C-alpha cells in the first residue's frame, strides 16, 4: 500500500529544505518581468508608437527623455488613465482554449514648473507614471498521453531529496522508501494518460514616482535627469488539474483508482527600488529634434509570499488535502540592465515624423541578495537571453484650424530569448487623437493593438502550451498649461 511508509524522518528533511524550495517560484522570467519596458506613460506617446525620445515636450518627457522638459516654457498639470485587455488563445495537445484578463489604472499624474530665468530655461517636475502592467491570463485543457506532473515530483525508482515529492506523498499519489535521513526512493503509479487543464492569472504592475530637472545648457541643447522611486506589486495564481476522464486508472484497489488531482499555487509580491533616466536633446531650429536617453539599471527589492496546496480524489470516494506552503516569506533583489534610446523627430509643415531605436542586453539581468538556488539562475540568464534592438516609428498630422492632431505608429520589440522566431516579437499598431482647447487644455487619447506568440511549460517540455496573445491598450490624458 502507498503512503505512510515513513513519517518523522521525511518531515524533518522536508522542513530543513523548505525555505530553499520557496525560491522555485522564481525563474529567469521574474527578472525579465521587472526589466522589460511596458508601453509607458502618456496618450500622445502611445499614439506615436511610443517613438517619443526625440519629441518629449510634455510631462511624460520625465520618463521618455527628461531633457525634453527644458523645452517647456509654461507650467503643466497632467492626469492620465489606462486600460489593458489581455487575450490569450492556447493550443495544448491540439485542443484550443481562450481566456481574457483586464485591468484599469492611473497611468500618469504630474506637475511641471518652468522656473523663470533670464536666459535659457530651467524646468522641474514631480509625478507618477505607470511603467508596465503585469496583467496576463492562460487557460488550457487537453489529454496528455505521455506524462504526469506527479512523475516530475516523484519519478519511479529515483533517489532524491526533493521535498516536492512530499505533496504527492501526502495526497496518496506516491510512496517512498527511506534510504537515509535525507534521501528517499520515490515510486508513483501515475505516469501518463491524464487530462490536464489549468488556469493562470497574473496581475499588478510597476510604478515610478519621479523627481526631474532639465536645463537648456546651450542654445537649443537640453540636458535632464529623472530619479525614479519604484513601487508596485505582482500577483500570480495557478490552478492546475489532472483528471482520469478516460478511466485509465480504473483499478478498484485504492490508491490506484485516481479520479482527480488539483494543485493551487499563489504568489504575492511587493516591489520597491529606484532607477534613473538621463537624457539630452538637441533641437535643429523648429523643425527637427534629436534625443538620446539612458536608463540606468533598476534595483528592485521583491518581498514575496508563496502558497501551495493540493487535493486528490479517488473513485472509491477517498479525498485528501494537503498544504505544502502557507504564505511562506522570501525576499531578494533584482538588478535590471542599462537601456539606451535614441530618437529623431522631423516636422514638415503640418506633419511630424518620429522614430526611436532602443538597445538592451538582457543577459545583464541579475538576482542578488538571494539564496544559492535562486542565484544559480544568473548562469541560466546568460545562456537563454540575448541583446535586442527595439524599433518604434510614429507620425502626427495637425489640423490646426480645428485644433485636432491625428496620430499613428508601430512598435517592434524582439523577444529577449535566444533563438526565438520573429513571431515571438511583440508588435504594436497604434493610433491616437488630440484636441487643443483655448491653447491651454490638451485632451489626448490613444489605442494600441499588440500581438505575438509565446509558450509556457507546466512542469517540463512534455506538457507545454503554445499561445497566441492579443492585447488592447487605451490611454487617455488631460493636460492643463498655465
């Protein structure tokens, strides 16, 4: 009979490595989530495909290119909101599932003050910007003839001290023979032929609270800097199931009569840290501008709680539940890479064209101040990530008699993973409109449609979902200049 072959010994071993296991919830994707740029702040920049480094002439310049603030000769108060709708269609063993998830948040809030000067300009700004949104979703369901998650935890005949086998053990899905105080030979009869399904929901985002300053250092040459204090949160919830819908495990002898197994995992993280943005901008008279910006590495502290529990049910009615972790605490730091941006804008009468390129070396991401298991992912980061160059273009046409500006743009963000095909690059098609009221109030709205392919693994390559993602972002901003 499975199960209670051992008690005290495995519990002691389990507790001794429990804190180390907590870090299995963090992978290289966690560092990327905190490093990868979102669509940023401001409706005008979004309408231009986020090609804003060489434009940067409103409050949002604090995040795109702080040197652009020095172009402003009036004070400004700005307020913006954003909405994200995330859609994901997955394919799992030739079966398709779809899910949507959404979020609405404050996108920007800022004040710009143009300090009176005899010559040149000196501008300061303070505010808030929503840099990225972590909202995602995944739903999948399909029959897996080749593997089970139980085997990944308690592989037949393998000697291991992996405490994840304890969950399978407590749910009567595996047994273990004690070979030594820290080593057990696992055995599980559940190997394959199960219907696997699940739902993953992610939420939260990364915010920047900024203090900025910019000056006109020489005629038409501006320099500036923004100090960002980072706050934010991340939430992850996974509900995973394995069901014997085809009665492969139909033995009348418990515990070989599996009916269903479920796994619930939750992560809640509080984020804090700081980063800087440095910029310069040169204005060629009135018709063109060249901007360069450097985002320094961010130092982000992650304070995380992790929970994991499971449930098993058998054909004879037996039902078991077990909690592996209940809000276990973990804390570590993430260092993101430098990001270099350059942008050019050029005006031809009522038409303005803009373009940006952005470089980042994602192999520079690092976990720090963490346990040995998590620090080992720094080697993996060097192996699986690559540098990328993001390209963004935009156009704006002004109907000055009507006080209206029309915008459109495109952004291409290659996958930071080594070897990913072009279909995995994030593509955004954007459009927007702006209104000027009494030369003092600007109302802007923008929309971005994003699309790309990706995949996730449930436990290894034998259980992988292929996904097609489509997103819809809306940002609306109101600004008052005085």
